[in-house]
C-alpha cells in the first residue's frame, strides 16, 4: 500500500536541502534528547506505566510499519532533526535493550512520555522524572568515555545537540487535572516554578559539558483534540486559556534563552518554539495539505491515546497525512516533519 512516506518525501528533501544550504557549519556530533512524549522514542516500553504506544496502529507508517513506543504513526521531531544533521534516521531509546553504547554514540533519547519539569507530573502516570533522565545521562557519559576514550567522548559530548522538549504535561496532566499544585500556586507562580527547574536543568547540562541546547517551547496546547473535546462550553473550539498559558510560558522560556546565553560562557541555547507554526497549520491546514485539524486520526479522534488508541477501533482514518493529529494528544508524522523543519531553521541560524 502507498503509505504517506511517499507524500512526505518532498518535505524530507526540503529538510535535507536546508541543512546543505547551511553548509553544515553547525557541526553536530550526536543528538541527545530529554523530555516527554513529543520526543520519547520508546523509553516507556521498558517501565511500568499505563502510558504506552508500542502496539498497533502506532507506528503504522514507521519503517516496517512497526510500533516502537513513539506516540505517532511514524517518526517524531527528534528523529527528523537527527537525520537532517546526517546522523541516524531514528534516535534510539536509552532503555531499549536492542541498543547498546555503539548505537548511542551518535544519538540517544532519555525522554519519557507523560513526564514534565515538575516531579509531581511524572508521578501522575508513574513515568521517568526529569532528574532521573539526567541520572541516565550521567551513566551514558561514563559508558561513552569507556567506549570512545575520554578525549573523543568529551568532544562528542560538547559538540552534541541537546534537545529538551517538555512542559505540556505539567499544565494539562497536572496543574489543571489534579488539585495539588493548584492549591499551592497561581498559574503564574506555577510557570515561574517550572522555569526555575528548566534553568537549573540547563545549568546542570552545561556543567556536565553540554554547549548546544535547544530549549523546546509549548505547542498551542488548547488545540489538542482532547482539549477541544473537553471544551464543550466553547463549542469544541481551542481552549483559549490553555493557549494563553502556553504563549505566556513560551515568552518566559524566550527570556530564559537570552539570560542563559549571557550568563554561561560559550553556551549556545536556542529557544525552539513550535507554537507559531502549529497554530498556522491549524488555522490554514490546506496550505500544508491537511484536511482535518480538530479531530485526530486514531479511533473516534476525540479522546483516545495510549491503550485507547488500538487496532480494534473501526474508526481510525486510513490516511494520516490528511490529519494534523495522530491521536488526541500527539501530531502525525507529517506534522512532526513540518514542525522540525521550522525549528531547525532557527537552530541553524543561532549556531552559525
Ligand atoms: C573529559 O571531561 C571530564 C569532565 O569534564 C574531565 O574531568 C576530563 O579531564 C576530560 N578528559 C579529557 C582527556 O579531556
């Protein structure tokens, strides 16, 4: 069957051309990934959580039609960004027993779907907290120094591109759905609470040798199909409050980018903001060849993700490339590719 791999081929070409046109001034030795389901390439397969996606129809447009634990029908931004730097086409998950340090030497993913900056967010779905992702990274450093030798490993670690992509779950799965943080913080205070964790995390990465860091922003999270389905009073439109919070938090991350670049010598932090491009796609889907924005491809398209999005639903769409969202919380591979292209333009500008 002609899968939409075909339809996204021109976009992949555009991505590669973008890199070539930048003449690869931005030398990147490896892609090292921290965050949530937006970049998890399969770590949750190895832990006890109900938040998984290593079953059909997840991955049906992935190489070999294989579910991998990525929350999409195909690849996710970490993969596209790796490919565009001439590295692996898919970034291996650190906890996947099929891979070892030789695979991780050019890219590794520590991300865990459902996690957040706030440790109480990772507790909600018992997934890997951010501090634990960092512990795995330290272990990786030791393994890499044994594998490559200390000098070469240090070089790889300092020339790697570090991707951080998380925060949505702190608001949608924690602040707005459980009572703990809401009884402690106003929404503004909670944003500053998360921002402090983000800043500490970047400083820790820096002290461990990281120099090129992409600090990911939040999507227009009020437009995720799940949030639309819940927005009954708003006629199932985008939840404006959630979108405003995402925009406010992104503005703070942007300020953090500027601050960190001033404070830490020879660091290169770039704020990677998926908000404007995703909002543009949702407002003008036909410009990008999409037909459906408000509902997801999987199952009824309103609320299913994880185990609810499974092969027993007769409603799952046949061509995901017409949909912005794959399940009620995550973009399709095609959307991921378009977002990656836009983020990469900014990364390249900054690193030149
Ligand atoms: C590698 O990096 C570590 C940590 O920064 C440092 O202690 C060590 O001296 C470095 N080794 C070499 C050979 O550059």
